[in-house]
């Protein structure tokens, strides 16, 4: 009797699902925060990134020249901070 198991291909997740998974990642270290912020800069096509770290106080600042957030997104219904 022939093998009746199906052999389905493994498919990539759609981009919106990948984004949803990434948005729920928990960051637990200052180094992790810096890494995520730098990744955001690169996603925004930044060509210059300036990182300032204050390990003593546990803070950081990341500035870039990327595309960033449009002014309209800061308005009340602009969608800033919305979940996927």
C-alpha cells in the first residue's frame, strides 16, 4: 500500500504576520534596546546613526537621519503606537 502521508511544503509567513511577531518581542536589557533602536534606524534607511549610552543610569539615546515618522502620525488618529 503506498504511503498516504501528505508532504506539504514549508512556506514563509506573510510580512504582516512577521511584523506582528516582531512587535511582541520583549526587550530585557539596555543592549537589546540599543540593538532594536539601531535596527529601526536602518529600517528607516538612515545613513548616519548616533548612539549615546549611559550605562550608569541605564539609559540611551539614538538619533538618525532616516525617513522616520511623518508629522501626521503624531496627530490623535495618526496611528502612532497602534498595534499591528
